[in-house]
């Protein structure tokens, strides 16, 4: 990556010289760029670059916010129509809680130590930049969007079965502690696993460009722990009487496939902001963003085709849900290696993600773990595959090109084996931290009896004594059939 500096020309004090050089210290450009007598000052010249970077970051952050629309559509497609109001309420108020908690506590925990301090600064995380005192507004806005995605992933695994108050409590703990600590370790300038740290360890740090581990593994493993605490349910079993299995398949396939497809389209659209926007600027990095867009597309397409094919071979039919889940799985696994691989490897990584996804959903069904939206299979396992793929398929020229050129330890001090070992350490650290803290939060709420929604009446969902969601039970479902007809259809599908 080329870097440029400006220096005052001593022979002509009214002129600044622009000097560009690469990391090998070879000068690539030398020119007299700005004259103090011109109408454009040096400050204005730099300000233009900063403004372009800010505009890019804000636009891509807005694209990331589109993911909330996608997740809402997907979650609405997997529940009964009379419970949609409940899910919409949780999703919207969850975003509001995340924003307040991340502003007060979360951001200072993740990026609390200012980048203007010396390299040997050992202040404890969260000790500074409370309430965005450093005025890093665009950074807060972009990172908040990532947090909102992680919380939406967790919601998918516990939807329909958890109380509203338990959801509020977990979102607060997640936004203030569980997620920010991982961000601090992996992305901050002082994190022990961060490639951007002043003293990165081990071997240059963890390569996780757009959050396969930091965002998706954290959300996916939190979802798994929540599902385990809610297991078993009285209404859904994947192994047992035929009618119980049909009910489980009914929950898995969803009541509205149109919502599911719309949700995936929104996610795919917003994902280009999620991955390409991680450059956090536009100046001199558009080639990286363009490459990331290509690898993101190839991985999603390959994963979708692979999962659909697996479903046709194993289950005997073409499944829209497998298609949608395959697209999302491909988007997740490519987040980490999207900038450090050759474009052709994105196809292979998407295929690997499809294999692990399909294996995981059948493993969960075998153990009767109900995960209606396959959050753990897609995000938890998919995120881990993405981190592993970064260690396997990254090569020096791509690491140099892909936003890590400043990190000499990562470039020249680590072999492929060292990088892979670092990625494995990252997978273990993220999964253990997330599961341990999620188990603590969910376990305490479960012991207090406020986690599981014990309501048995499908027409009325009561989550708190003073919060009641009601909906008229429709005579005809979104598919155009009543419940008995839907049950009969699924029983017939099972015979095929």
C-alpha cells in the first residue's frame, strides 16, 4: 500500500512537496502539490480526503443497517403470523437498547484507549472515551451497526420461546460486556489478538477483516447457549412421533417463504456495506473494496448452489430454505478472508462453508436442539470456518495488499503455519468467552424463572405481567391453507 506525506519545501517556503512511497521505502511519486498562495490550502486538501472517507463510512454503515430489515423478514417468516408483532417489538426495541448501552459503556470498552497515546500506554479497557469524548463519531456509528447485527443473530436462536424481559437483560449484557471485549481483543490498537495493535501477539494477530469471528461467531455461539437452555421444548421435537416431527419441520421451513426470500435479498444487498465498508475509508483503498465485493459474491453463490444440491441428494427435494441459508452461510464465511485470498479461493471457501453448515443442522436435529433459524449453523460454525480459511488460503502478497501492510510481524514474521495457529487460537478464545458469559447470563435468568416463555396459548403471548401481545388467529395462514392442511402437506412431503 502506498503512503503519502507532505513536507515544506525549504527553497520555496510557499510550496509543500508531496512524497509518496511504499512500505519498502521506495519513493513512487514526488511533486509540488500545494502552494500557499493558491485558493486551496493544505488544510482544505487534507479535509477533502477526510470528508471522502467519512462519506464512504457513513454510506456503508447505512447499508449495514439494511441487514436489520433482512433479519426481521427472516425471523417473521419462521414464526406463526399471530406472533409477528412480538418479534417486531423485540427487534426494534433491541436496536434502541443497543444504541444507548453502546454509547454509554460498550464503545469505551471496545475502543476506550485513545489512538493518540503512546505505544506503551497500558490503560485498562473502558477507562477512556466514555460517551465518545474523543469525538470519533463515524467510528462509533459504524461499530454500532456491527453490534446490532450480532444481537440480531442471537435473537434468531431464542425467538418465540424467551420472555421479553430476558431479552432486554441479555441485550444489555451483550452490548456492554460480551461483544465489546472481543472487539477490544481483536480489532483495537491495544488488543492482544489485534493485527492493528502496537504489540500484536501471537505472530502478527488475528486476521478477521469483516467479522467472521468478532461478529458472527459471537452471535452464533450466544444463540446456541440460549437454545440449549430452552431445550427441550414441549411442542417441537425432531425425533419422535410423526406429528411432532412434522411440527418441527413446520417451524424449520417457516410459514412464509416470501418473507424469507425477501430477507435474504436485503441481507445480500446490505452485506456489501458490511464487508466493503470495513476499509473504513475510500482514499487509496477502493481496489481492496472492489476485490472484497467480488469474493463476497462468489462465496455466497457457491455456498447456495452447494447447499441446495446437498439437500436434493440427501432429502430428495429442492428447498428454498436451503437456498436462502446457503447464501447467508457463504456471506458469513467470506467475511474474514475476503481481503487476503485470491478470488478463485472464494468459491472453495463457499463450498467448505456449505459442507459445515449442512453437517451442523443435521447434528443439531439428531440431538433435538431447536434452532429455528439455524443461527448457530450459519453464523457460529460459518464464522469459525471463515477464520480458519484465512489461515489456510492467505498468502503474503494478499496480506500486504489487504489492509495489513503496516504490520511487519504479520507480513514477514509469520509462516502459514503460524498464521493458521493464530486463527485457531482466535476461534477457541472467541467461542469459549462467548459461551461462558452467555451461559452465565442465560443460566441466572433461567434460575430466576424469567427466561423461558411458559405461555401455552398460541393466541396470546404474555411475556411480562403488564406486557401482553394479542393477535387474532387467522383462519387462513400465509400459505393459503389452514393448520390442518399445512400439517397434512408436511406429512405428505415426509413420505416422498
